[in-house]
C-alpha cells in the first residue's frame, strides 16, 4: 500500500496526522509530508485518515507483492 497526496487539493487540515502521526506530518509551513509508507500495523489508521480527509486529497494504491522471479 502506498499513500498518494494531491498537494493541489491538500489544505493542511491535519486530520490525517491525527489518525496516523507516524505516517503524516504537517511542518511549520503547513506542508504535508508522508514520513513512511503504511505497514501492516498502520494500514487501518491510514485508511481511516484517507476516508476522513475533508478535501479528498489522499488516496491509496495497492502494490502487488514481489514474486521470486522479479528479483
């Protein structure tokens, strides 16, 4: 799973940071930063953050697991 941010739509409301402060961070200039991509432990909180974004500026992509042939 990867977080996608539409920075044109983001208004730095901080809702996402409230759900997952280990993933989302608003700096002093109200710029959103994705600190890390979600892992199994944070996936549910990140999904909640995406659904709660008031400007629909966040989305998720599901990534396929790497197969042994891809290495």
